[in-house]
C-alpha cells in the first residue's frame, strides 16, 4: 500500500486535478508542498540559466519555466541535474520563436553547467604536431571531455557580453554565424572563436573520426584549411591528445 500511496502523492504534487486532489482532500499541506516544489525548480532553472533569465526578464522567464516544470518534473534527487531539456523546450516554444537566439544562449549555458573541469595540471600533448604519422589511418586525436562545441547564427560572444552589463550595453542581433569551443576549468568557462572549417574539423574529431579522414573531409569543404595551425591552437589549449587505435 505504501508504494501506491507515495505514487498517488507524487501525482497530486505534480498535477492538480480533481482525481488526484480527492485522494488528499484532507491534507491541508499539499498546496504548500506543491508551491515549494514549484519554487525550488524555478530557482534551480534561474541558477542554471542566468543569461537566459537576463535576456527574457523575470516574469517571462518564470512563465516559461513553470510551463517547462509542468512538462518535465524532476526525476533526480540532485537538483544539479534538473533543466537538461530546457534549451530544447524553449527552442520550440511558440513564445520564443521570434527571439530564437535565446535558445542558443540557453544551450550554451547548459553545456557550461554540465561540462566537467579540464585538468590544467597535465602538460599539453605536443606529439600530435609531428605530422609524419598523418597517413596512419589508425591515428585519432582525442578531445578532452571538458570541452564542447556550439554553433549559432547569432553573435553569441556579443550576447554574452551584453548579459554581463545589460543596463550599459546595446544588444546587437544582426545574424552572424558563430562557432565556439567551450572549455571549462576551475575558473569557469572560456569561449574560443573558431572558423567554420575549424569547427567542423573538431566536430569530426569529437565523433571519433580518424585524423586523416577528418582532414580530408574538412579540405573538401575548405581547401584553405590549415591543419598545422589548428593543431597548434588546440594543443596550446591542452584539449586534445593523440591516440593510436
């Protein structure tokens, strides 16, 4: 009986309707539990998506967040896990479609939140700068798990700057393709601008494509792509290392 009672309580907590409320019509504290649950998840989303909150404003963000909470109840005992689908949710939400850049910022924020921290104590792997092994089809360049990529049709770096001091900045929303490498360390997240070809090259590496194949595919799209320059750039950031499979 206890598991069934708990299931009924959870249903009543998540969904206020006649059927569930009849089960707890004598429980005067249910509304308090529901309000606390709602407020806790709203604060969690605000803490995970501070720039999205800045761009939308508190009332708009709260309405959107409450809608999300109704569709995506918390299923983890860790509040740190909550909100993983928020950027996807708002990307298709009718109220966001005219300001789609907000969904891109929300995605960037979740990537930053979910990334582990880069181990900055290990030395860079400079062996990948020796291109004599490039023809080895088993050569892979492995990307650190503390990095992620994001692309957008909007100038994300300018929007990020605006969110730091919104009362002092003018937001430029001119469409301008943006390709970023996100790196997370103990000091927070850094955003490295990439060219389109650098982005797709690293995208291939992150999907375990062998180095030579990744290079050939990139050169088909951009025959001016400079492998040496890109590898040096990534090695200096300490985000890649060589693997022979």
